[in-house]
C-alpha cells in the first residue's frame, strides 16, 4: 500500500528523525546516555513508529542505508552532547543504536561504523549497538565476526529484549556482548512492591549470571518509582522508561543530563 511506495524515497526527502530516551544509572539516578529511536514523519500519515516501517525497510533493503543514517545522526548527536555538556565527572553521554539483523550480515557494517566514529571524533566506548537476542540465536562465526571486531575496538554490544526468546544462557559466553537489556515484561511483573517471588528469583538469577560474566544489566520499560527501586535492589545497573522520560528531542536529553550534573 501507500507506505511501501513512499518508503524508498523517504530517506532522500529527509522524512526520518530520531528521538532519544535517557538511560539512567539506578544507583545515583544520573543520566548516562540515551537510546536512539527512529521515527518517520510521513507527509500524509504523520509520525509513524518504527514498528510500522522497520519490517518494511528490512524487507526492501532500505534498512541498510537507513540504519547507516541513524548511526551517523546518533553519533553526531553524542558528539554534540559531549561538546556542550562535557561530562568530565561521569564520562560522556553514551549513545545506544539499534541494529537490525540485515545490518549484521551487510559487509559494510564495521567499516561504516569506524568511518562514522572517525569523522565525528567520538570514542568507540561511547557507542553501544543493540542487537536482539533472536537475531543471534544460532549465530555462526561469520555472523559474529563483525560484532567481535567492533567489540575489540571498544564498541559495546547489547543484547536487546533479553529473556523473551529461548535464551540460551550457555550461549552468552561466546557472544561478544557486554550489556543485557532485560525485556520490558520483567519490569512489568515488578508492578507491586514486593513483586511476585518467582519473578524476583528469575531476575535475581539473570543479574547474578550477567555480573559473573562481566555484563552490565539495563532494564527497559520502567514506569514507576516502585519498579525502579525493586530493580535497583535486585542489582540492575541502568534503567530506561517513561518513569524517567519518554523518547524526545535531543535538546531535552541535554537538559535532563544537566539537571543532575
Ligand atoms: O520507541 P519505539 O516504539 O519507538 O521502538 C519500537 C521498536 O523499534 C524497538 O523495538 C526498537 O528496537 C526499534 N527501533 C527503533 N529505532 C530503530 C532503528 O534505528 N533501527 C532498528 N533496526 N530498529 C529500531
Ligand atoms: O528497542 P526496543 O524494543 O526495546 O524499544 C523500546 C520500545 O519501548 C519503544 O517502543 C519505546 O517507545 C517503548 N518504551 C520505552 N519506555 C517505555 C515504558 O516505560 N513503558 C512502555 N510500555 N514502553 C516503553
Ligand atoms: Mn532497543
Ligand atoms: Na527492547
């Protein structure tokens, strides 16, 4: 239908834009970075969420140039935050960018990323690439090679939506990941305080395993202070969700970060 025909030219027309959702340190509440979330300002339909067009972009192959554009814009934005905000005490604000499985298999991924970091003067360790757990299930060495290269350079790799698929915990050891992003469903089960004892045990187990493998744990979808407190007590490191801020324009992130600087 309409979206399919409009998508190929949307990038050239400048119809995509990026919102940023803060990543907050659970220990001290400080803003440490943000996840980049792409939107499409469609001339007829208004703002479309990625769920509406990312699958289409993957299907048509546009995801490769679109993903490269998102990466470049987001890393430029991180550079701008660093220039304006400094962040000597906590380190520069970090930027998380989602990678679709098609980008993983595209041969230009490593070189594109290196070039973008060089052009912008952003350190690799200020960048985190998010890959879904399902994209890496059964991944062979060829698929993991580019991620390993990036990880060796200092880029963080996060396993997104962790815990939703058939998590193969033993498999974690061979993946070049340094962050687990715990799926929103775990946060939702922390609605009451105290939360369901079985869910508490599961999250406790995941956190303990992650930390023993030197992985940081980020939780998604935090909507209440009670959830944040529960997840902090369980040892989670970083949180993201409407309780802190909805995805928004880049200047808002800058303001949020300055408040507690
Ligand atoms: O904020 P929200 O509704 O917008 O995001 C919905 C989904 O879209 C999330 O699962 C997120 O991972 C995905 N997404 C957002 N931005 C990008 C992007 O730039 N590339 C890819 N591949 N996925 C994205
Ligand atoms: O990459 P990923 O699938 O995790 O993208 C995050 C998605 O979750 C986006 O659609 C974002 O808008 C949404 N989101 C972010 N914070 C919250 C929250 O606190 N509650 C809910 N229900 N959704 C959220
Ligand atoms: Mn994500
Ligand atoms: Na997610």
